[in-house]
C-alpha cells in the first residue's frame, strides 16, 4: 500500500474508534491526477440522491474522499471507499465512490459491473446513476446509459443533455435486442424490453412491428391482430403485413373487413398468386358467416350423413342453389328431410347419386363416405364451372372406383397425400369444409 492509501486507511480507522498512532507521521504527499472536465462533470457527491440511513462517520469520510477525488487524488478516494466497504459491504454510497474512482481511472467496465445490480432498484439515485450511465456509455451500452440518464434527467442537467444525445441510438439498439430475443425464443425478455421501448418511444413504428412479431411468436392471435391494425394505421406497413392483417381479420376479427382488405389488395396487385388465393379463401369464409345456423352446425360434426353433406355443398358452392336446375331425379325418402331442396339440387345436377337407384332412395341418413364425397367434388368443375384438366376424362371418376377417385383427388389437390383419401371412412364436418374450400379453386 502506498503512502497515500496508508494515510487514508488510518484516518478511517480512527474515525471508527480504532487505536490511532498519535506521533507525527512523515509521508510523501498523495499522488494527484488532473481530472479533465469530461470526467469531473460526471462526478457528484456519493450521497446525492441516496435515500437511506448512513452513520455520521461514514458521511464525513465520504465527503472527504469525494473532495479528494475531485482534486485528482484517485488512490486516496479509492482507499477510503475500500475501507468503508470492508467495514460495511452494503454501504451503497461507498460502492458509488469506488465506481467513481474506476471511472476516473478509465476502468469503465469495472464501474459498470460494480453498480449495475445495486442501482437497478434505485433509478433516482443521482450520483450513482450518473457515473454508471457515463461508464456504460463508454463501454458501448447505449441502452443502459440512456436508461440511467433518463431516470435522473429531471434533476441533473448533464444527465438531461446526455439522454437527449443518446435517445435515437438507444431506441435503435433496444429494438435490435428485442428482435434478436424474439428470433432466439427469449419471449419473456423480449416482452419486458418491448414495454420499455413503448415508454421511451410511444408510437414508434419499429415498436409496433416488434409487438406484432412478439404476438405472432406467442401464438396470441388477438394481440397480433391489434398490433397489426395499429401498424397499418400508422402508414408504415409492408405488403406482407397488410396481407397478414386481411388473413387475421378473417380468422379472429371482422370477416367482412378481411374480405374488403383482400379485394383491395387483389385490385392493387393483380398478379400476386398468394393474394388471389387469399381472396378466394376470404370469399369462402365470408360465405360461411352467412349460412343458416342449421348448416353452420355441421361444420364441427364428427361425421356427416349424406343429407348433411348435400346441404353443406349446396350452400358453400356458388351456383348450386341458384344455377340451372338440370334434370329431374325423383327419390322418395327426402320429402320430410330438412335439407330436401339442397339434396334435390345435387341429384338433379348429377353431383350426387341415389344410394339405391332401383327403389329411388337417396339414403339421407346414411354416413357420407370420403370416396363418394371426393367423387362429388371432382364432378363440380364440369357441372358448375369451366372444367378442370386434373379431373380427367368423362367429368371425373365413378364414385365406386376408389383408386381412380383418390388419384384424381390428389392431382386436383383436394387431398395433400394418398393416405388422406381413406375412401370407406365417414367424412367429418371439418374435412368436408376444407375439401369444399379447395374445390372452389377448381371452379373459379
């Protein structure tokens, strides 16, 4: 220990009642380092802004050590801080004094490490936050520096000036951190940081988009829609985001608005195949919202009867209920059925066949098998549309030719893989609705 540090340690020990040597001590004068304005302007009395009880002896020593530091006696101040912390490791103003000596010596990382945790719960501690902020700024952490400056800007002019100078850089850096956290799966950290960003920069376009991305990563459709609406309203949305809004409106918001958005996008981007497909899906979704309740109930059925399938098909495919009637097929077992009109339309158009033609019975209460259901859908392009090459010759395969039906359904993308065909299995409501949605691409 050099002479200055020994002298400081002895003085602190005396203050705390430890036996002192009263004989004269001849020591070399303390080493003095001239502190430039760039350092001195960030040093405050360690007790400035501190809210907590502190012994009178500590106050006296801190005041003397702080004065020594301002004179450039860095080692004297450091020794005093270390001695005080040796007596009471929880004495935060002593830690601030020690951090100030690190900062004065150019040891910025040490100052940051020393103060980051204890200052987290004391945003208004002026002396601590100011030196911490400047040290963090010098290590390249604009976010930590801006946060600390911002917390004391109302009471410290230097902090206010640095906060204003760092604002844009800190906001951009924090935005990058949030994006990286979302991409890396750190959604909790991203959410916390995003709340900070919203406080720092209300209405900031990047914050709106980050909120949308975070909601998407969390699977929160409602929050994603709200963030997307806000982003679009701000006038900074890309085509991808506006397309996403249209899809979200259909899924979780205003279906009519979703359809309108798709129509606007399709008009502006006529060659975009994804938007065209989205518009077709939007029209289909909107059509489902207008169905009678008795038909909508079939959407979630675990298995459909033949009469149910006929009703779904007639209501979801344009032209079946309102187009030409076709030939007349008479069956005797649908007269009392609630969907007799829909069944009759599909029979007369040749889309479905009687279950037993010999006795003129449709079998509305028999299960609708997937094979005959797909065969019905494959006939539609030739009956109510302009035809589709994927269907094959003669308007589609016969319902009882399971292999041909499955092959044609795969070609026409009514199913995604052969295993989905399962021709003997009863078709469910969700399966039928999805197959009907895909069929509309063949006839529109």
